[in-house]
C-alpha cells in the first residue's frame, strides 16, 4: 500500500459517498465480556467472514525482491486461510477477489462486502517500503529492488469504521495469535522517517496500528481489519512468506483469532481499556 494509493482511495471514497451508493447501515456494536466471565463458544457454522484479497491482477500492488506480484501472495495466503477456516467448520467464509483497475476493484469489493451480511472483514496484503529505501541487486540475471531493513507483519484498524471497538478487538486477538506462534510485528511504522506513512501504534504488545483513512476499513459496514502479512521486499522474508510453514502459521492464527472473536473473547489489553 502506498501513500498515493491511500490518497486515491480517499478520493474514491468521497466519490462513492457523494453518489450515495453505499449503505452505511450499522449493526450493533460488539462488546467484550467482563473479565472472569464464562468461556463462551463460537457457533462456527453461523459466523460469516469475508476474506478480501488486496489489489487486482491488473494492478497487483507491491513488487517483491524477486519480481513477484503482491496480488499473487495475497491470493495464495487468502486461499490458504479460507481452506483452514472452512475445514474447521467456518462454512460461511467467503474469499473475495476482483479484477480491473485497483480503485474500481476496491470500491466493488467494499460494496459487495457490505451486501454480503458477514460478521467480520479481513483484508489480506503483503508489505513493501517507500521507494527511497530501495536498494538494487541482481536476481535471475535481472536488476531488482529490495530492502532488508524491515521485516514482520502489521495490523491496521480505522477509527472511522462504525464498529471501531470490535475491529480493535479482532485486531488484538489476531496480533496475539501471531505473537504466540513466534511471529514478530514490525515497529517501523512509528518512526519519523516513515513520514506520511507513519502510524499510531495502538497496541505495542501485539502490533496493532491506527490508519483511519484506509478506505477498505472505514467504508465497510462491519468490523474490519487489514493484515500486512509480512514484507515481500525483504529478501529473506519473501522466501518465508512464499513457504508453507509461514502460511500455515498465519492461517492457524486467523482461525484461532476468528474463533475467539466469534465467541466474544478479548485480549487482556482490550478488557482493561474498556474497563477504564
Ligand atoms: Zn497491498
């Protein structure tokens, strides 16, 4: 995701709002149970999850250190997550991908998501860096760009989403599951050198950032979270993200986090914050 894309997304959002195409009907805000409450169970067959594949084949997002497209990483990981959830009984898990220009695809995906009657929206992306951090190397006889300076996943929520608390609750649950599996989030979005891409870190334990303007998070009519699964411009991490082990760790993390969310569970940070 780049700054210019975020601005373009904001413009598209304004256009959509002006046309009144989207229905921003908001459901009931979900709240976490009180600490010490009985462990609730999730009715997996009833819970609807929409897995949004970031970008389109025509405008595939970031380019990896070895010249692969972000869209292909996003699609492969989303398919892996979908299979893991469906196999575990979350039959109302829907994978959503679109073609065409990025903005059109994005607006279509959000509009379709708002009609889909799902309980949660998770957008899958893979990260890169601003151009000023790129270095050059040769891979497969071709000159490629890379940046090994940053690695790790990051999770984003928008406080302009109508279900801000529920979005944050799921984001924290997901961050905790990734952390429990030994995966580390990247802290570099807090740094001044990120300039216009600098973000507020809402949860320093599990790596949840605030990104209010992100169209896919603010225009969705249900709790919504965006996962940057890792950095494909980092030469080592690209290989890990392309491999089975990392994909299965992420898919298992999403499964457990969705199960927690569906059952109304929350992380300690969430419960403490709500009690204040
Ligand atoms: Zn992306």
